[in-house]
C-alpha cells in the first residue's frame, strides 16, 4: 500500500517528474492526460509550464524545439486516442458506473461545454483540467467529423504547448531564479485548476436546475 501511495505522490509531483524522469516521462504523462479517461488526475498545465521553465534554466537538458515538438505531438496523439476510444467504445464508456478513475459528472460537465462552444471546445478545453481529458472522448462519442476534430485538436494542442511551455521557457531563460519559487508556481496553477473545476461544476449544476425547472413549468 505504501508503494502505491508513493507512486501517486511521485506522478503528481511535477518538479520531481521533470528532474528525474526527463523528457520521456513528461511526454508520456502529457499523452495520457490528454485523452485516457483514467489519467484525468495527472498534472497537466503546470507540468508543461515547468518543463519550459526547467528547459530555459538548463535543469532539463533538452533543446526547446525538441521539447515543444515532443509535447505537442504527445498532446495531439493523446487526444486522438481519446477520440477513437469515444467513437468505437463510447456507449460502453457512457454507461459504466462511477469508479476511482471515472466519474460520470466529468463527462456531463464536458458535454455542457460542447453544447455551448461546439467543436471549439477542443481548443478551449486544453486550458481546462479534466475537461481536457474528456473532450476528445466525447467528440468521438458524438461522432464529430474527423476532419473537424483533427483541425481543432492540432490547433488546441499547438496553442496550449506554445503558450505554456514556450512561456515557461522564456521565464526560465530570462529569470533563472524563478526555479527557487517552483512551489508557488504549482500552488498558483493548483488554485486556477481548483477554481476552474468548481466553477464548471457549479455552472453545469445551475443549468441542470434551470432545465429541470423549465420542464416542470411547461403546460401539459
């Protein structure tokens, strides 16, 4: 049991992952978190940002071009796997009971974004924890045209990685002392993540209550 706990502590520690796992581990986690439903809890935003920071300071000894290409490819391929899974196994997935690695509410929250933003959700969701994982799965589930999915998937992946990893690299290169404040960066991203998830949940709940009230008030 202790070894399992230590494993989860390790994979949730972005700084330790980058320092010890290097490019290979970072790339795999980005791939998993962008489309494998059981990986929704993995660090996403602050992992790719810190990867850029550590690359800029030289702690991660990888050329920035290789880092950007690797993370972009992982993000796009991860979402593609999620899309294929949703397209061919979506019905089974949608009807499965809640478990440690799957919550139906995450799927419903993502559905609300699709109802509101359509295919653009694949771009917007890149900056939304949990929704980022389930968006490509739901795109496959609703049989979104592959060309439309591919365009939005590639665009979203490029914007996400260039903004966070590229931005992190510039910070690390120009302000190398930022590595002394890594814990504050993680706390900042965690605060944004928590706020985003709670806000999405409350909005979805509010809309569900409004829909329910509208149905009750309709004349028979």
